[in-house]
């Protein structure tokens, strides 16, 4: 069988990292013990994946170390990287005693037709895990392959699977960040939340969850303000998840007077040091406002040629800023907070929390105006990537890609 894999040159190779390549290679006829061979049906692609690519070689993130580029003509693991994607697939072969042929699975895959993965010994009925001892232990959530048959959040419909690939990787970061904020009564009762990169899914899912909390608690005092680029301001306002939205160029002249009065939390999703400094300076100059804390949550302000992120976002496995980083930023790290919550709550309680939140999200997200575009076939996927590189990815756009033909993935009549 012939495999196809989407690869990119590493920034360190001195080649253009934005030149996508579809690499052809053979699928092994026999597979080693304790391995599975997956057929990857389709995978999501968004700004989040562009961030994975940009930080593929960054010393802390190392996204290119999850899946290695094959050795083929002009391509090797030292010159090219494979950007991870969240996707669905089916197990074609298994040599692991606890994993079975035919299972539907969801995980952090390579953008390929087929994927051969080792399986560790700690498989359970809900998931199995890919051993990656070369990566830090806190990467374990990325090593988990979810078994759909036992996943309480799984819906087998094509549309539900597509939405899962686009929202699930980001939503849980937002969900547990809001849970963390709520555990401290929003840092002592802060009245305003300012969120940068407000048009990104991580940011507006956080705004959505804060709004949901307000509704459940019957509170109308906490206000949410979004910061975004001028070109994304209209979309951000149409979401109707923020009480107001301003562009980066003018927020410090717009967010004044009564609008600025109160106790503020600033959530940084861009990872932009210059913007963070402007935000701090602005509130420092406002006599009737207090910036209670600045929280680093994401990293949307990177490009494919990035080799290391800014110091403000090079955090480790804690909630505090790293030595030598921006000491004014409090870093939220989901795995650490989740480990704390697992000490406080039962597994069943956490599962129920997540199921209720996910069910509500799937009901509500259809009103946000995000259009989902399916692209099938290797040439079409390569062209779609090149289109994104050329014109960028609008916040109202989301992609689901497959290296298979559309009729194989969705059937002859399936449309979104």
C-alpha cells in the first residue's frame, strides 16, 4: 500500500517552511509487536495547526517530535517536519493484545493516509497511549488515542466528528482555564476580563464559558472585552460573546473613562510582548482601574519561520513564569490544573462536567458564524494549504482535510 504524508521543510533547513510537500512512501507489510496501523480518515486544520508548525523545532514545544518525516527522495526527518493534527481514523491492523482491528479512534495524528504507532502497556477501555519517552511527561494528553466506542462525548455523525476535530483540542484549554479562574472567584472578584486574539477559538470559547458562568450564577457585573486586529473586529462583534471589542491599534484611546473603571484580568492569547506591555502601561495610567493579573493562555502571534517563541510564552510545566521570562505574566498550564482537580473531584464528576459542557457547546456553536470547509485529496489539500499561506486564515473559516477522495471519506452524497 502507498502512503501519503503532508510534510514541511524545517526552518533550520534554510528552505521555505511554507512549501508543503506530499511525500509518497510504502506502508510496511508487517508491523512490530505492540503496534497499530491506522487509516487516517480526516483531520482538522486551523490556526492552531499553523502554531504547531511554527513551533515544530522550538525547544520547549517540539511539535515535530511527535511524528517523524519519512526518508524519501529529498526528504528526511532532519530536513522536514510533520505538523501534528487532531483527527479520526480506523485501526486496520493491531499486534497489541488490548487493541482491536476495526476500532474507531480519535487522536493527535500525522496528516497522512496511514499511520503506524507503537502502543504502551497501559491501554484501558477508554484509550491507549503512544510511548514517547523522548518527550516530557506532561505531553501525555497528546499521546492519548481515544477509543470512540467508550468515549462519552463521541457522536458518529460526520458533522459532529468534524466539529470535534476543530473545537475539542482548544475547548478544553478554555474550559479548564475558566474553571481555574472561577476557583479563585476570578482573582478576588474582578469585574472585567480583557482577552487578546479575541477572534481565535481559544479566546472566544473562553468568553463563551465565562458568559455561561455569569448566566448560571445570575451575575451581570462581570464584563468581557475582546482585543483583536482591525480585519477581525466585525467577526468578533458578530459572535455576541463579548460585551465590547476593540482593535489593537486603538484600544488604549477607546478603553478609557467609565469603560476602564474596575478590577481587570488580562488574558493574553497572542503571546505578543509588545502588546502585553501596552496593556500594562494603559491600566497603569488609568487612575480608576486596577490590573489584577495578566495570564498567558496561548500563542497565536507566530509564523512558520519561528524557531523560538517570545520569552513571555516559553513556559514550562507550572503556573508561574519561567526564570528569565516575563515575571508579570501568570501562565496557565492545563495539565497541571487538571491534575489538581483530579485530586479534588472524582473521575465521574469530571466526566460529567465535561459532558455537560461539550453537549452545550455542540448546541451553541452553530450560531457563531464559523463555516467549515471540507477538502479531500492530496492535490486539493496541498492547494488549500498554499491558499492559507498566501492569504491567511480568516477567523470564520475552519478546515477539515483528508488525503483520501471525498467519496471515500463522506460517501457520494455527504455534504456539510
